[in-house]
C-alpha cells in the first residue's frame, strides 16, 4: 500500500496545493483523487499566476477581455471556472463524508487583509458567485480578519482561515469560527458550516535557518506544529466544542500548509511524515505529493499531548529565538507576501491581455 493511502487510512486528509486548467483538462486532478488518496484542494494567487503565465489561458483571456471587465474581475472569472470544475470532481468525496472533506478553496483579495468590512463583502460575493457547496473562501486570520470570519460563518459561508503560524494564532481563529457557529445556533440555523484553519509550517525553519545551531535546523516548524496540534486536540475535548457538536456543529479542522521542504539538505517529505496526525489535513504541492507517494514513510503519529514540543521550543528560546515575536512577524510578512503575489497576478493578467489582444 502506498504511503498516501496509509496516511489517509490513519485519519489524515491529503489535499493538493495546486490547480491549473491544464490539470483539469488532462484528468490529472481526477488521477490524484483516484490513485493518490487526494480528497481536497487549495489554491492561491501565486498558483494561478504561474498557470496563466504558461499561456494556457490565452484564448479565455482574449474572449473575456472583450467584455471590458477589469483585470481583477477577469482573474476571478478564470479562477471560479476552474474551481467549480474542481469542486465538482471532489463532490463525491464531499457527499460521502457528509461535508467533512472534499473541499476546494478560493481566496479573497489579499489587499483586504486588514479591511474587515471589505473582506466580509468580498467573501459573501465570491461564495454566492461560485455557487458550489464544497467551496471554502480563504480569509486571513489577522486581527481584522477574525471578525470577518465570525460574520461569514454566521452567514453560512464556509471559510478557510489562512495565514496562521502559531498555536495562539490558531486558537484565535478557532474562537472566531466557533463564535460564528454559536450565532447560528442562537438563530436556530444549521450550525454545520465547513471550515479549516491553515497553519504555515516551512516558513518557520526558513526564518531561523541562519540563526540556530546545525542540530536545530529544520526542527522549529515541527515543534510549533506539535504545540499547535496539542492546542487543537485540547479544544476538540473542550466543553465549548462538545456543546457545539451536540447541537449539530463541527470542529474547525486543522490544516498544515506551506509543506514544501525549502532546505535541499532536508527530507523532501519532512512536513508530511513529520506532521502525520489524525483529524488533520495536509495540503501539499505536486512535487511533495509525488515524493511522498513514491518513497514516503509513516512512523508514529503526532502525540495529542504535544509530548516533546515544550523542550524543543525551550532549546530554540535558549538559542535566542522568540517564537511569539517571530509568529507575529511571519504573519505580518506573510500578508505582505500575499499582496505582492496578488499584484504580480494582476500584472500578469494585464500583460497577457495585451499579448493576446
């Protein structure tokens, strides 16, 4: 049995962190579903930027440009078309799991990361426009994003909370989600609104690669992941979550993001086998998925009590790493990176429009 199937049977969902129209047309995504145990998909502006750069979308861009739409509107037309197709391919998974799995994700403009009202309006509009029951709207878990998460969930919009890095940031996102579910319960509405909390892993190790001793390299991300998983499992067992579940609601699932290994000296499946845990999701790019399918190994799952994470984090603290301050910086820098990627994407659309005019 392949490692991907084994991991799936151990209770972790594997999602693909990529989408292109070429992959949809060739049947590649369906192949990943059928052979690689993939049960969901995430996307972001950088993914679409690379896909559009390939020229595969030129005919569609030429056709849509005739409508006079803006570059941003044209992008969302293309993205929603692709994600609707992907959502339809994952719909059997979604139905078989009663909405637990089988999701795809679409991101609101990163320019709205610190605009609560703008995020709410955009998320609701995109969800209505996509018109698929298994499509999550990605909202950043910033201080300004959290009220938007609560309002969107309360309105029945499924949410992928992105740009999370630490146990504390995850817990704040989970609180925002639960507050939205509780509002639905107060209004006697269906509380089963899908949501995942995406915690970024590899960026931790990139951030400290030149600041820590050799024996600590590529260890911080996994230590933070273990601490986050402990927080997640404690929340699962809390009275608050039990009350929500007893009323028909669900836990917001923990998702490991940014799982491509950046250090060429480290294992190419470091953030897959190192983050193996039931009740979670791991979303990975094609190369990481292929590597894990080919030669991945699965050891013991992450301990629910976080055994060992405090000692490892203490070693980083002794090495001069302030994890709390770094988490805040990673989130702030991540928001800026998202904006830069978005601007590159919009510029790419403009360039392609001019080239095919």
